[in-house]
């Protein structure tokens, strides 16, 4: 897996920092492998608020975005989770926003940000 995943349970949320290279057209598989780790960590911490900081090179295809959301239920991601994305790669910000749209259309609580402080504020506001 070309992604390095660092997961840290904070007091009010689980912070996930992902680094590496997106492979256009293969990102859904890579995301599901990271997603399994995130779900396990959230369950262990009994905390379903996730701050996902993406420091990934490369772009997401529209198919990848769709598959990332569709595959999430297969490894245990459900509507109890609240997820804030922070994409540090300016090249893929719109790709992540499209992923947000796909997720929101499926009633997931997901929002994309470019600033971590704003993401944390949204994440901690309201129910998980």
C-alpha cells in the first residue's frame, strides 16, 4: 500500500494523517485498506469523529471517488461516523469535494476543508 497511515486518538476525535501517492484509478482500493484501519481504531477508541488529513500526491478519478464511498460500508463505515477531510494537495481539492458530494448524497456526515482548524471546529459541532 503506497499510503502511510498515522492514527492518533485525541480526546474528542480520531486524527488520521495519510501520506503517500494516489494512483489514478487505484485510489479506491488504497482508501479501503486505510479505511479498515480507521474503522478499527475508532471502534477501539469508541469515538466516531474522524479528522482525516490527506497529504497525498496525485488526483482522484470520479470513479475512485464513487467507489471510495460505496466500498466504505463493506469495511464497517456507517452513518454513526462524522468525517472531516483536510486535503493539503491543491491539485486534488476539487476531487475530494466531489467525494464529499457523493458521501453526502448517501446521507453520510462528511465535509471537505483546506484548513485543519476549520475542520476540527465543524467536527466537534453537533452530534457524531
